[in-house]
C-alpha cells in the first residue's frame, strides 16, 4: 500500500491540474480500495490498444495517461520516421469525453511539430483506418472503447499501412511511453498544425465502401427490407449513406437509438453480440416484416446480423456464422469473375471457426490464421504483398472486405451482408438458408463463448491461475473424447498430448491455450487484452445430412457444449 500511496502522492504535484489533484486527495482520504485499483498498475496496450475506465490515476483513461501515450508515440515517430513533416489522423466516437480527449491528443502531437488531421465530429473507426492511407499519414489514433460500458474510454494507434500497431512498432512505442515521466508531456498546442477534416474524406470512403461491398450489378436491392440500428453510436454518420448509395431504398432506422449518446440509454450494453442490444431492432423487424437486421457497436467496427430462420423467426447469428456466409459469397463472386488463380487468401484468427478454412479450401483459396485481434489480419495484407486479400473476419463480430480499410469495418460489412440477403432472396433462398447449405456441404459447426469478469488485482491473479492450471495440468479427455493436441501460444508450442511430441507454432507469442480432441472439438482460453476478463471459446461440429435436420443437430451440439462447460466447472 505504501508504493500505491507514493504513486498517488506524485499526482498531487503541480504537474497535474487542480481538478486531478482534488480527485486524488479525496481518494487518499476516503477510499483506499479505489485508490489502490487506480494505481496498482499502469494502463497498458493490449490486443485492441489502451482501454479502461475514466478517472484520475495511472490505471485510468485521463488527460495524462492519454497525453503520455501520445508523447511516447510522438517521440517514436520522430526517431523512426525520417520525414520533414510527420502526419497523424485522429478520430473519436460517441463516448463521454471522446471529443475533449481527441483535442488533447491533437494538442500533444502538434506541440511536437506533427501535422494533425482531426475529424470535426465523431466518425467510425474504419473511416480512421481508411483516412490514414488516404491522406498519407504516418500514424492514426482513434478514441474509443468499442462496446464497453459507458464509464470506459480508450485509445487505439494505427500505423502508416492503416492497420493497428504490430511488432516492432507496438513494443517500440510502449518503450517510449514507459520511459516518460508525466512532467515530460508537451500539452502546448500549435494550432497551425491542426487541420479539421470531414465530408471530403467521408465521400471518398463511402464510394470505396460501396465498391468493395457490392457483389453484383444484377442484385435487386430495392426488394430487401432492412432494419438498421447504430445503438447510439457513430455508424449513423456512414451506414445509412452507404446503403443509400448502394441502392437500398427500403431501410428502416431504429429512431430511439439514432442519436449518438455515450450513456447508451436504451441498452444494458451497446454490444451487437448480445441479443438484448438488438431487441428494439428485431421488434421493429417483426412489426414491419423485415428480411434482415443490422446493428453496430459504438465505433462501428463490429456488426450484429439477425435474419429469419427456417421458421420465419428473427435469429441473431454469431460472428462465426456471418463471416462464413460472407466469405463464401465473396469467394463465389471471385470465382465467377475468374479471379481465383492460387494467389488469393482469406484471413481468420486462432479462436474463430475452422469452418471458414474448409469453405475457402473448396475454392482453392488459402486461409491465413493469425492471433486474436484484427490487427493481425491487417498485418497479413502487408506481409504477403504478392497475394490478394479477399476478405476476413473473426468470431467477435468483425469483418473486413478487401484491403482499402485495414481493420474490421462494419460499414462495408453491412453492405456485404445486405448483398448476400438480397441476392439470396431474389433466388428463392435467404441468408439463413445459405448458411444451412454450407453446413450440409461441410459440417454443422456450433460455437459458444463464455466471458468471466475478474476485476482488480485479485481478479487478475485468478485469471492467471486458471490459465496456469490449464497449461500445467492439461486435460486428457473432453466430453468423452481423447484430447489430441494442446496449442500453447505463450510458449509457441503445439504439443501432442497422446505422444508428448511437440512442434513450434510460427506466430508471435500470446497468452492463449487451445485444446483440440481427436473428433475436432476445440476449447480455447485467453485473457482479454482490454478488459478484466478471461474468455473461453468452444467449438463442436457434426455432419448435417439435410437442412430439415438442422434443428435437431444444433440441439445435440448445444447439449454437448453445455456438458463441456459443466465438466470444466465454468458454471
């Protein structure tokens, strides 16, 4: 506690403004528990950047932790990018303080003689990724906490390729940040170096989005009835315009959720992975007989897709299902156009469904699999310039169409999902029927995710113990199936549990464990890089002989997943 008090006392010095000093002094006097949580560690970059609750302290998002990160980034750019004029683009979402934080970040960059392109108002994250390359910037920053609760905010850094920072830049920037004292942040803006941008960039982005998200000129877009909700987020400034430009005219917006609002007043969580977040949209869809529902998270990089199942009920698909259907349709398009020649690939991640690999293989296309986090898919585009990137996704409701954006992009993915639905409808099918066709042709894959929240110091220790137990005392059987392999990405080793033999995993290290049985059942465990959570991913599969039997096969697979969860004492 002494070290925590020492760290906290440093925030009572003139380096910090009066408001911050008052907040810290109040915690010292009245709330040692909260004080400890704010200072027991420093805010770190994870798979999605820096994200946390707002407030004073080293373990919080505030003027000083953001300023320090930006000063560190500035120092890294100045040392490593030799240009007469460095340039950085900045965007922000609808979160509380995002606009203010974005200006603070712009001030620090300009104070370091770096040209800043700052969006005049909130914008989707994919627009920022696009803008970095469009304006030939050396880096980009977006202020967002994605789908986290209202008290959160965050900071994501992009490199010149438009993708989030990856090695060696991520560790290089972190080292610069860690070497800084808060007193070394230069907050004195050079307003001449801050240029506000807006519609001129939006128009180019939407044109490219429609170009990449459209499957064919022969699709009857006017016949698809769409319900869209931005869930109070940034997508409202881009998605409706993109749908209109693409030719969709029967679009119904959930008005109660149209206005951006960092309180997200109509939902418990603005996360399109949760059916509750799309409840108002699915209710509207049922009222008007819509074909498809699309909902996006606050910064518009993830999308939830709900479609009518075989019985006509609205069903929220998971991220694995939407990525499989959209990838299958993209591959069909490329094949019909004669563009597949062995030099194309699709992207996925180690915790996403293996079904996408099977689908791509049938088109003669490779699936490159990276670590969790979309930055690794964007990195594939850079690492394999001799190959064409078709599309890629991850289980957490993210998808990227082509490489004009180098991050998950809910604007273009919304267009693609609607293209699939419209094309299927005019051919007597549906989005859901197309998914079932894929299951029949391959296997019925069912995935499930459990997130366990473990807050504070004790929670972090508990997460590490769970992973340590799984790593050092490996399971030999899962639901009666013999475990074949354990992939330990922290050690970069794939171990055959049956023989004890081991092979190297050719990926950067990451604290992820994946068990796989002889029957193809998979269990992955990983701590979140941006939240106090440990996540368990389950994947099971079985043959499906006909679409009519889909319901019974799905029930069997659901029961299997529940048995595994109980077996692992996760309930």
